[in-house]
């Protein structure tokens, strides 16, 4: 696993900083409105993501490996593709 700040994270942070600076130069004001909206979105999404990760980790312990392989392996064919699509898109 990469560290907390890997190359992609650094690139995203650099783009955000550049946009923040651009908006500041364009308007002459610090973009607090956008920062507040980003913070509200963060606070709203983080609990959902945390619980989704927990569910995913618990499912790996709760469902036997053989069942998952039977339903989602390449041997499952179209049924496996549809099931994966339904579960992933739900």
C-alpha cells in the first residue's frame, strides 16, 4: 500500500491549490464559499464511505470464499457479470 500522500494524491492537491490560487487572483477574495461547500460535502460523505468500507471488510469474513468464486468467477459467465454489475451499481 502506498503512503497517505502518494503521487496521485500530490497531483490532486496541486490541482486544487492551483485552482484555489486562480480563483483568488480572478476575484481578489479567498474562495471561502467553495471551501465551505467542499467541507460540507466531505462531512456528508465520509461516514458513508467509512461504513461502506466496514461492510466490505465484514463481507469478506462473513461469506465463504467458495460461494463468491462460484458466483463471480469467470466460470459464472453472464450470471456473474450481471450479479457484479447489480451489486456494484446498487
